[in-house]
């Protein structure tokens, strides 16, 4: 039972704010997540008051749905609780202890979406309301959708937090939105733990440890499945509210991945979004750029698709810009090619996305 090392993953949360002079605030995480961990530990007879006190926290703070906690303090508390419980997978089961609505606008926005995929996309867009140091991305590969996460600077997320995020999303969807949610596959960077069976039990899906990236995978049919609590009008209201909250949140430090994203965003409208042009803009070789992105668990193509997808949505939000013009601005020679790419990025056509997002 030599488990202490597994209770201390490399804490990227702890030093991300020290790696860049661009930092505007230290990364933080909604207190609700730590409340789940504390409640789970206490249900097992663990005393948590001193753990919270040592981190400068209190139960009253955790009960505040608007409170945010510096990420290093979060990881310190979580690791202490896991060690006291003797359970390195505490974070996998903890999300189930929170009632639906504990994450407020995020919970209700996901529930109001028409399909599972739309709900997960909303979760991804506004995840900064839960953890501002983490970036979530969705890609489509043939007949499946993959959600993966990394730090805001492009580096891997600590395994303990990966576990929590994936478990929270799945368990909360099953609570009210789609009880029969079927996860196709879970891919985790971390090596297989001694208690791997709890992962399979929680996700109800194959869990592949030692993977090149942390991904939560869904079949196309499950992605397009309708939810049981859809309310399109409410979803629009909640999305507007989520945008307002997101604008209030300070942004954490960014790193090489963000620099690549910014360079691509600036270059694409000029037709200069190739890997060689971006590498030149960042004063590195194309090989170095690609190597650094691979080390961060991503690729130039994935980031380019992400940026172009985001730009496409920004352009489409302006009804004065035609879809054909959006295709041209993103470097597509034909609108049909853009339509196919956009469907791959979002799961729907540009026209349908525009009608849903800009109904007026």
C-alpha cells in the first residue's frame, strides 16, 4: 500500500502564476468543489476543521456559492483529505454529494440545453466560472466527440482535478439532464491506480490510464441525444447571465499555448495562419512550435481548429456578416468546406448555430 506519491500529483495550479509576467491574478477555483470534497471526507468520519484552518479556510466560506479559493490552497486541502481518508480516488466520488444546482448557473444552463452535446459545449464555454486556470476543448473525430482539458498555459492539469471535473460533469448530467448518459470512453494521463475499479464504476465506461491526454469521449448518437429538461428560452437567458459573470472574472496567467492561440487569431483573417507563419511570428522554428505543443498535450491543428471555431462563432454572432464572408475571413475557398468544418467544431451547421445563438 505505498500510495503517498499518488496523493501528491505535480501541482501546476501552484506555480502557473509565477511563470508569466502577464498574470493579472492568481488562479482560483469555486469553493463549491472543495465543499464536495470536505463533505465526502466528513461522511467517512474524517475531521476537517484543522485541515481547513491550516489552509486559511472555513466551512462558512465553502458554503458561499460565490466564493473562490486560490488554487494552491485547494490542492493542499484536497490532498490532505485524500490522505486522511486513505482514498486517493476521493475526488472521483465527491461530486455526487452535491445536489443539483450547487454550481448554480452552470448546472441550470447545461440542463436547459436541448441536447447533451449542447449542454457539454455550454459547460466548456463557461468553465472559467468554476476554475479560471483550466481550459476545456471539444473536438470531433469521425464518429465521436472528445472533451479534453489542460491548464490555461497549455500544460497538463493535475490528475486529481482531472478526475473531479470529468466525474462532476458526468454525475451532474445523470442527476437530472439525462439519467441514461452513456460515456464512450475515459482517457487519463495518470498511471493506473490500485483502486482503478472505482473509476469504471463512476463513469460506467472503459477507463484507459497512461493515455497521451485527458479526454472524456462520447459517441455521436449520445452527443446528439435530447435532454429531459430542455428549455431553449431559459437556456438563452442563462447563457446571457453566464457571459455577464464571465466578464467579471479576472483572467489567470497565460503561457505558450495562449501565445499560439493569439498569434493564430491575429493571422487567420490575413490568410497567414499556417504553422510556418505562426512559428515565425513567435520567433521559433516550426519544429520547435510543434514539439512544445505536443509536450503540452495538444497540437497545432487542434489549437488552429479551436481558434478558427471561436472566430467563426464571433463572426456569426454579427448578422451583418454573411456566412460566405465568414468562410472567406477564416481562409476557406468554398462555403461548403467551411460548413463541414464548422459542423465538426460544433456539431451543427453555421446557419443553425446563428439562428439559435442570435434569435433576434
